[in-house]
């Protein structure tokens, strides 16, 4: 039998840092921008990074991308959702 080698997607150079927000941080984000969770772009629960960080449906993920411009980084947010089959 051959073993499959598992690759840590979080270590790939093209995968930005992903941080799972706490419930309090999520609520603060929604209040700050006066939005509903459904207003955020989505990331599916089966996404390799979502699986790697343990994100579940209803969670909010902060994605931190390094920037080559005047700012150090740019933050994006995604709402974790189950895929419809």
C-alpha cells in the first residue's frame, strides 16, 4: 500500500493568511459596517483552507493579503456556507 502525502495548504506561497473570527469579532464587524452576514462574499465549508482552519457554516473568516502598494496588508472577509448539492 502507498500512503498519500498530505499537503498543508496554509503553507503554500499563494495562499494568504486566513483567520477564523470569534463570535464577538464577527458581531463587531457586522455592526461596524452595518451589514448582515449574508452581505459578505462566501467561502464554502469544503474549501481546503476552510477545512484546514476548522471553519464551519456561519463562521466569518478574515483573509489577510500582503500588499505591494502603500499599505502593508488588505483584509477581506468571507462568510462560511455549505455547498448545495
